[in-house]
């Protein structure tokens, strides 16, 4: 069959010329991997190969993540790092609620290393727990528990807090004055170790705490902006700031060390007065 006859086979463009080296059978199909039909087969096989690779990557990444988390969890030998963050302000409440009003969500016993939470359950991958609470002159208005599987976490201290309480006339009022919470930004945990050490950043400070250690900072907002109160005269400076009506906030971070995971208990609402 000549090239002119090959152009008339089914599937061939009559105006197209046969490519050099094309070999055709009686049904108009190439007998070897050459020409336009062979190119389509190669493209199809390449596309299928890429899909298989992509599927393997999509399945492999979650599996690898689980393996890494499980391996990291094993290094803590059934324990987790317990961290306490306490924010104490002088003027953060606009109204004084009844004593029965308490937004507590967790209770910790340092002696038995038992940690009871109202709602949040500890994820099986968690290696660190952060119990954060905020109060004004000892009256707690916020309480939260967070868990981390990597030791990294951002505690959004600058986020406005809310505590709705009954007013004098039975209406609901906002008790928190967020403008009176004197803060330098969010608290960022950078990691923890199986020995219980934690690393975090707050403002310009980068702090490492071993189990049992604490770190704190006292800030006051006066007419010149935010400044730190420290040194032996901190009590006198704080009293002067309060006398002038300036708000002040102390942030305290305590590394409570390694606590056993099997003593984290979700008790639900109603536990310890919740």
C-alpha cells in the first residue's frame, strides 16, 4: 500500500500525509509504537504514572505524620508537660459579679498531679497542656485549657475576652474591660522537651523554664505608655499606679513539670463547682 492509499484508511485525515516510518494494518491501526497514535499512548501512561505518584504522596504524608507523632509521644513515657499561665489585672472588671459566678474550666492538684477539665479531652498525641486563666484583683473572669502535640502554641492574650453576668436590673452586662488589660502581645510557646523544659517568647523576652520554675512580668499603663515595674520598689510603684487609677497587669508562667497522662480527667460541667 502506498502513502496515497494509507491516507484513505479510517481515522486518517485524507489531506494529511503519512509520517515517515508509519506502518499500517488493514484496520488503519499502527503496527508499531510510532506516529500520532503511539504519542497518545505515551501521554496517557505518563498521566497515569503521575496520578499514582500523587496518590502515594497524599496517603504517605498523613501516615508519616502519625508515625512521627507516635514516636514523639513515646519519648514522654506516658507523661505530658503541665504549664500554668496566670494573668492578674487591677482594673479589668467593670462590675463585680456574684461569688457564685465563676467561669473555671479546669482544676489542678499539684500534690497528686491530677488535672480535671470540664469539657476538653486531651488528644492522644498531646505532649503539653496549658491552663490559662485571667482575673482582676483575684476574681477570675476567664479560664481556658489548651493542648499541643508539638510543644508549639500561640496563646492569644491580646484577643478580647468576654464575661457576661447579670446586671442590677436583671439584664446581661459585659463585665470585662479589655482596655485595662496591660499586655505586650501574644504568648508563643516554641517547644518542650521530654525532660520537662519549656521555651516561650513574650514581647522581647525569650525564656526557658525547667520544671518547677516560674517567670513573671508586671506592666503598668500610665500617661507615657506601657512600662515594666521591677526591682525592689515594685510594690511601691504598683501602689502609686493604683492610687492614680492606672491599670496594671502581671503575667506569670509556671512550669509545673511532667504530669501523668492517666490523671487527666474530663469531669464535665458540675465538677468542682463548674
